[in-house]
């Protein structure tokens, strides 16, 4: 899968404006102003499939006004300070602060020598992930507040942002792997749903029983077995089986006692097991390469899951 990386370092505000406009507001209004004679904008933006992850550094005295965005955009403060003004309310930002850009009000940002981690994702991905987990139509997923629902949720998002940024770093191979990139995008979507006020947090939303016949599960299992090496989602599996994601979840629990994603993970572990058996460590084959091929980004977690499934560490299988 192609990975697009954009790196810009400029002291020219008009160049920075053009880059920021194209990246964040191609269809919305954006203004950029600075009173600093030592203006600097450093940007590294990565796009891997649906997911965008950026590091942005701006010198002191930079002010930017952004129209409501039509996608999920969350900033995490690394160093420096600043503030966001939305609808007359002011939010102070700094190291460890987490903020979701509004989709219904313009925002004015004032930055003072700040570095931000920025995660970007289409709303359609967030809606799909929500509909796969709850009896809620993707079109009904709406965010409310702009800050985390709790301090703990904010800290969890900070960890998530740094993890994703690390996975999309220059020397990380996970971004180019379709399964891993899709998993990262779903992880960010699920993280956003757990972090910011939204309709999926309504306590009235309780998963209903749904219904799907055993034949539906057989179709779904066949699809998973044939496509485990690809970045498939619960929605893809449900579509192949001819039922809703909610009905598929219920059917798997009823007939197999696991979720569709748990079955998919097991199928990928089986694929990794076969590849390790066929691999040749003297030719440079490694456990990390095989794990990533099957969408397991963290080698330590892969090793733990592999040992639990097959009773031996993956390194032993590789050595034959």
C-alpha cells in the first residue's frame, strides 16, 4: 500500500499557509497570521490508507482560524502552549492536552512555540467502527464535546497518539502493510469514540440479540478464511454473509462463542504459523516480518498470542 509522506520546513508564512490549507482545509476556509520575525513551521505529515498522522511545530505568535472541519481531527500537545477559541469559549492547550477540532463552529488557534501530534480520519471510518460495535446506524454517530470525557480518557488518547505516530515513523514498516494500516485506523476511530462525548456513549444504547442462521456463520467463516491476509472489517464480513454487522456479531457469539474479530485474529495467527513453519531464518526471515505480514503490529503481543494458541513461542517455530 502506498504511504505518502510530506515534509516541510519553512520560515515563509505564505508557504506554510499553502501547505496547511492543502493538508487540513482543502474545502474549508483557513487564515494564518504571525507577528513573529522568526516564524518557523516544521511539518511531517503521513497518510497511510484512511489514516493521517502528523507532527507540526510552529514558532511563537502564530494565529490560525479554521472553518468547521468535515472529518475527525484531534491534536495532542507535546511541548509549548497555546489556546483554542470556539464559540466564545477558550481552551488552554499544552503538553498532554487533547482537543478535537469542531465540526459545527469555526475555531481560532493561537500557538506559542508549540509542537502537536495530529491524527486525521474520515468520519465514514468512525461511523463504520461504531456501527460494528453498537446497534447504531453510522449516519447517527455524532460527536459532542471537544475535550475528553475524563482525565483518564485524555491520558489514554495521548498514549494512542504517540503509539500511532511511532508506527508511522520513517523506519516503521507497519504503515505500508494494508492490514496494519487499517487496524491503526480502526484503533484511532475506536479511541475517539471512547475519548470524546458522542452518541455511542448514550447509556440507552444496548446491543440487541439480532438473529442469523448457522449458514450465515458458515459464509462468514469462509470469507474470513479466504481473506484473512487482507484488511477486512466486520462490515466487510457481514456484507459477504448477507447480514448486518450487529446480526453477525450475535450469530458468532451464539454459534461459535467468539466475536468475528476474534475469529479473524485466530485465522491470521494460523496464517502466521504456516508462514513461520515455511520460513528460513538463514535467509533473513524474522518473526517480526511474519507478524507484520499478518497485521500484528506489536511483536510482543503477537508472541504472547502465538504462545497461547500454539504452546510455543514463534521463534521456536521459525527455527524449526
